[in-house]
């Protein structure tokens, strides 16, 4: 019985995760837009994070991310280096 309940809940969980990512991406985009005018919020940072999250679901966001990576290759390399350092597994 537990497997059947899990198989019924799995699509719902996947849908809720997808919805949460979309909402988070849009929220960060709106915060980033507000941060461009308010000195308290890091607008550019929120815009980039929100755009990156939305690029998983939306083609227009993916195109913007690709264009930004091509326009600012030095920043892209730096970000990729930071991500690679964090992702590398440590050997025990």
C-alpha cells in the first residue's frame, strides 16, 4: 500500500516543486526590479538569480541567460568556477 500512495503523490510533489520554483523565480525578478530603485535591495543579484531559476522553465529566460553569458564571459567564468568549487564532492 505505501508504494501506491507514493506513486499517487509523486506527480503532485513534482508539480508543487515546479510551481514553487516558478513563483520563487518571479518573486526574485520583482524584488530585483524594485532593488534597481531601492538602495536596500541588491537588484542586479536578485534579477540574475530569478532569471536563472526561470530559465529552467521558460525559453525566453533561457535566451536571456545565454545572451548575458556571452555578453559577460569573464563574469560567467568566475561564477562557473565558484559553482564548481562548491559542487565538487570531497573524498572521505
